[in-house]
């Protein structure tokens, strides 16, 4: 679990590091902030220099300003919404986050079509993975935060699918079982149903269908 050196509610937050295909601790999986954990959420990202948030569900708590809203002040943090860009896969929200500890630019990806149902059409995951990868390439730090209401259900689906696609692209093969087990070692609640597990295979099958002509997948 991430350790906070200056947390408002103690040293820990409901979050875990999860390994990516390429890097250890590439992901931070956490629940959407509650009223009393917004400051700790931003402290978590600041201490880990995490510039990308993939927000997979609507937050019950305001943790960054709405469009045309004034900057949000929470604890030592001032969060300013600079602009929003609407894409085919997601809206990208650009934030400026400042405190007496430092400042950073953060970009939030909010999917256009995965805000209610637990398992979306596979093209939603595939398009979001592509959008995330493009955004990550422009960042100095590769660590990313994935957040949903419980910090596990949608986070687990997305992280496991993303890692599998990356491995498939690099090695032209992937062991879904092993990659899923490794992620579940970090958060056992990941991929908790047979439907979710089968969905990962469907994502890869449709990915190969769409992109297989460019790679020698097997």
C-alpha cells in the first residue's frame, strides 16, 4: 500500500500499487475520494508524481472543479481546471494542482461510454487503452492512477486488460491467467467473477480481430 508522509487521516489510504507489464508499481488503484479523503487523494498523487488519472465512474465527491468553476481548495491543495478536450474514447480534463509542497499538471481521462454498466463493449476498453497510452507517452512519470467507486471492480478490469494488451503487443502472446493472478496478489477483489475473467479474453480476441493484420499475434 502507498505510504503517505503527510496524510490528513494518517499514513495510509485505501489504495494499492499494482505492477504493469513493463514496470513495477506502474498503477495506483484506489477508490474515488470521499468527503474526508480528498486531501489525502491529492497527497497520494503528489508524493508519487502521478500525472494521469483514469476516472472510471462518476464521483460522489467533488475532487476537482467542474467546467467554468472556480478553483477548488481542499486542505493545502488548490486545484484549477485549465481546459477540457473531448475525444472519441474519453474526455481529457487538464488540471493544475498546487500546494506548499509543490505543483504538478494532471490529466484526467473520463470514459465516454463506461460510467454505469460493469462490463462495457470491448471497443470501449480498447479505445480507452489507446487514449491512455498516447497520454502517457507525453509524461515524465509512467505511473498512473485508476479510480472507481470501490477501488477494485472497474479498476481491476481496466488494469488487467491494459496489461494484457501491452504484453500481447510486445510478445505476440499473453497468459491471461498468470497476469490476472499477479494483479490479484495486490488486490484480491480484482476480477472477482467468471464473467469478468471471460471478458478479458473477449477484449483480447476483439483486439486481435481489429489489429491482427499489423502484428503476428498467436
